[in-house]
C-alpha cells in the first residue's frame, strides 16, 4: 500500500503543528516549543528553524505515557506525580519523531546540526503542552496527538519549522 506523502509545518509563534497532504490541511495540533525561542546553535536549547525531515520513528506499539531516555523505553509509564517529584527531568513520552536538518550551515552539520542536538517531535506530560513555550528545544505534543501523528507520517516526511 502506498501512503500519501504528508508534510508537517510547525509555527513557533502559534504553537501549532499542521499536517498536510500536498496543500490540503488534514489536521492541526497544539504543540509546545522551546522556552529559549527559535535558534539552531548546539547547546542553545532553542527550537531549530527551517527544512527538516523525519529521520527516525521510535516507540511504535508502546503504551501512551511510556517513558524514553536516550531514545530507549525505560520500562516506566508516566504518572502525574512524577513531574512534581522529578522537576529537572525532561519528559519524553509515548513516541519520538527524530528530526534531521536539510540546510547545511543552518540546521545541518557543524554547530547547528538538528539531529546531533537530538531534536524531536515527542509526547510529553499533557500538563506541559501549553501555549507557553517551555521545552528544551524539542516540539512537545499531547500523547494522544503524537500517537495519531506517528501513525500517519513516514520516515522521510518533510517538516518545516517557522517562527
């Protein structure tokens, strides 16, 4: 079965991810981007702009709330009390869409490499997906939304991140 070629456009200013089939909007999802704003530099904890692709899909079949560290399932399922007891932890839950930049010198290679910065579209505790940017650079989504998106897109799907 041939899947349609879907593409994603993320608006940092609107905190919104839009899924398209060619020019036709399929669905929009609320997201949460970096508290440090837009930027590409390694160590900046900013959300990188520009053209990307989904390089890898991680977490297929895991339960909603599955906790990942280093792109590996830890065996934990997130509970609401976890965030209060582990305030410094960057929660990566449910599914991971690992991004890779396509624009040399902007978001690919050297000190601006999106993939080497481990920038993902991923699930997060639902209470952390607000209209206020607060991530460490990744694009956070509600867990039900990231499962739906994960099941629709493919490795190689294009992702454009705009301010």
